[in-house]
């Protein structure tokens, strides 16, 4: 059996991968995002959301300062109405 020598086998198996990464880094461009005016309006939120957040913040402040008092009769009344209607 005869084995022919085709050339030196001094190739780096990772050479192609390294060259590919180099090419990608050289040719890469920065990405850009464009947001439409409708999307900007949706991100701002509605009037209801801002009012709701204001109420939540007010309740948080009252709870933290100890000013918030729960009316047990009113809570029981709302629970009764919810479960019986």
C-alpha cells in the first residue's frame, strides 16, 4: 500500500472560525431602532393609569406613616355584596 504525501498538515482547525469572526467584526454595523408615534403614545400611558398610580402612591404613603385605617364594616359589606350578587 502506498501513501502519498499531499502537503504539510499544519492547518489550524480553528483558523476558519477565527477568520470568520474577524470578518464579522470588520463588517458589522450598528443596529438602529425606530419607534413610531403610535408606540410612543402607548408608552406614555393613559390618564387613567396615571390617576391609578397616584392613588396607589397615596395609599402606600398612608400605610407607611400609619394614617391608613381599615373600616371593617365597609369591608364586610363589600364582601357580602360580592358573594351574594
